[in-house]
């Protein structure tokens, strides 16, 4: 199976997403017919960028309405498809009312619904599920349990729950469900992509992602006095999209793939932005001690348990499998950070800072 011989339509769920939009762009530019699902076909603004990309690409785009929690709603879009990219998933890290209903169930039941449809669609041969690096660990302190001081594809998040870190829990629960369903049959193969925190240019100003939240906090003065001693694996969005396509079209691709360029602390991210944009924004200058967050963390939304388990532990990831098997060559995330922040500024998502 390769990009030159696959002539059947390709399904991408959650088409308006940050990463999904780049996957669709690459597929259209390679001449594929893309079946893309969105939650509401009446919200044209959310997918207008995809139609614009399709207009100038050799491929073609067909949009379908589908809901993660509605069994069978992906059937029409999946008809005749050989490859399915399941990328739709709720992104709710804060400001939720019910973790189970708002985060966990849409991720797990949504995956189950899509894969049930895969089981009923004879044309499907390969499924690519967008998981997360959060599926490999729950809290930063988990790094102390690794043999090489790096998380890799052999690691699973076993410390998150519905009450502690529900978003990471939703990612690992959904991926576990995907593997359980894949192993129960032998017609289609599953590959999971586990990206780190994603930065880089978005194809639409409407994007919601963890990276946008981080950059907004850097811009609005929330981190001016200092950031917590926390680290993230980081990666460029175009590398993540490329990994999806290579996993789909390379028959030798198998299992899980961590997609991560490097690890950066929150302070290092702020320093990179300050070096480029200067003092026009209240980028963090200091890393505050863990003890400060133990005292004042609850005021900033950090529970004592979260502070204890996640601050002060540098975390690292091995992306060697993605380099060896998918041939991914990672872009410098320093450039991605600057590019992403500039775009948020141009789009009015972050405002010029007035002290």
C-alpha cells in the first residue's frame, strides 16, 4: 500500500482539527480523494479552509457530518475507504463539568463507534488512530520508573484516572480500546501515532490545542512572575502529519509511534520567544520553585497532588522508532514556536501586550 497506488477514498475523522487539517492538506496535494467528517455541516466557517485547500489541489474533498457519540454516523463517510485516519477526539483539559461525560466517554465511545464501523466496512485495510504522548505516562514523576530516563513506546500511562488527570486518562483509555478491538479481528491493521505537545503554523485561526493555551498564557501576563518547573515533549505539526501519512502507506509500519522532536521546559519556551519578539510581551523570565506552587498552586488551578507529581521532574522521550521505521526527520521546534506565536498574533488570538 503506497501513496501512488491507493485510489480508493481515504477517511479522516475530526477533519477541522489542528493536526487533521494538515493530514488532509498533504493527502489532497498527493491527489487523493478525502472523505472528511465534521460535527456540523452548517458551520461552514470551521471547514472553509479545507475547501480552499481542495480547490488548489489535485485531490478532491467530500465532507460528511458525523458525531462521535452516535453509533453508525461514520458509515456513509467510510464507504469504500481502504484507509481510515481516526483523529476526532474531545480536547477539554480545563473548565469541564463532568470529566467522564465531557472527556472520557467521547474519547472512548467515539473510538469504539468508529472502529465498530470499520469492522462493518469490508474495504478498510488500515486504521491510523491519533493517540497522544499522554498515553505513555500520567505524571512527570513516572520518569523515575524508566530504565533509560526516557519514555518510549513500551510505556503506558497507568497513573491517570477519571479523577486525577482525566484528559491523559481519556487518551490512554481510548488507545487501549483501539488495540483491544484491533486484536479481536484480522482484516485490518492498526497503527497509533502518539504526538508530543504540538506547535507550528495552523491552517485555520479557529484551532484549539494545548499549545495555543500555553502561548496565550505567555502573552496575557499569567506567567510574567514565573513558570512552574515543568517540561514537555514538543514537536512540529507538519512532522506529526507526515508521521500519520507514512504510518498509513508503509505496510511495514506497525504498533505505536512516539512523535517528538525534543523536550523543553516552560521557561525555555519563554526564552525562545523572548529572544525573537523581545520585551513586547510578558514572556516568563523565571522558573519558580516547586515550594511556591505547593503554597499558591490552588490559586492557579494546580492541586497539591498535581504539584507534587509533576513539578521538578524533567521528562524525555525516545522518538527513535519513528526515525528508524517511518524515516521522520524532525524540524527544530524553536522555529515552530516562533512561527506559531506570530500566527496567533496575526490572527488576533493573542493581543499585543499593554502593561
